[in-house]
C-alpha cells in the first residue's frame, strides 16, 4: 500500500508537502478547499507545488471541494457548484493526479422534504463529473458518506451508483461508515459488496456518534478486521490517514498501528 496524509487547507500547500515528506508519507491528499487550496491558487502555484512534490518524491491524490452544494434546490447554486467542481477537476489533472475523491452531494435545507428531486439533481451532477473525468483521464473515487448527508450513505444506494456509472470507484471512508444506526455493520458490508471497486481508502477512528477523525485505536472501529478484509479482497492501493490533530505525530502512530495490523492479517 501507499500511505498519504491530507493537508489542512488553512495552511500553505507547499508547507504541508514538506511536513508530510518529513513524516515519511508517500503522497499528499490535496483537499482543494479555500483559503489556501482553492483551484485558482493551486493553478497559480502549479509549478511550485509540482516542484515540491518532485523534490520530496511524493505523489498526489486530489480531494475535490467539500463545501459546495451540487444538489441544491436553487438552480444557480447548483450551477456554481458544478463549475467549482469541474474547474477543480481540471486543475487536479494538471497537477498530475490520476485519481480524485468526490463527495456525493448532500440533501440539505428544504431538500429534505423533496428528497427524490434532490437525489435526481445529485445523480445528474455525478453524471456530469464522470463525463469530464473520462475526458481528463482522472478516475473519480466516490466516497461513502455519513448518515446526515442523506445520499451516498448505505451500500444499496451506492450499488445503484456504481451500476449506473461503471467507471466510478469507491473511496472507502471508515469514519463515515461507522456512524449511525447501521454503523456497526456498514463498513464490513461496503468491503464485501465493493471490494473490487475500492480505488482509495480513508482511515480515521470515531466512537460511532460524530466524525471525530481520531487516531486509529482511539475509537470503536475494528481495524484488525478491516485489515483482514482488505487483504482478502487484494487491495494494495492508496490509503490516507484522515487523523485531524495539531500533533501530526499521531498520523505516524496511526500508520504504525495499521502496518502492525496488516502484518498480522497476512
């Protein structure tokens, strides 16, 4: 496996690259969010970012913007969100990313009362992104979401999306899968159903109530079981530690913990 860490978009991207290189990570997962990682700034600083990655011998995976509303009931907001996402995808390709993480759109506001309409908007948005991904040669890895997202959460709904869009792969997010009523079984079901479609993995821990992004072993997720399941489906791709703490050494500790589990699962 190749191991990565995600930048905090409040900090300059090049500084984050240097930090993760010093911690021994293989790649940067670039969260393309303002203030420091909006696509416009990334494009402006493209050569500097690429040079920093090359000097560090690090790769890149891009995480398309999180804080957009691609299935909003207001047409102008949906169009603006799609524009942000498409321009971000273009910049990700220009930075050399061969895969990007995409969040399924959220059902929010009054959309909760007309969920079927919002889901149709969400599917239309994913279709537009998939078509652009084919043109750019970048693979979209759709991330399973937390229950409050209202869309792209349960395996059955994700199965419909993967059937409809054969080029989509899955970003398996352990923290999201562990939340809510079905949290104790959802993660295993995702691996069982979509083992061959997993294109990327996010690892973080929580206690089943909030997406806490804790270090591995600090919550209730059974990572020993997950290590065995991923080994059994033959997954050997990229794996990002989404441990969000000021103490970046916890990323290293989580990586060490995961490697130990992998060693005992083989």
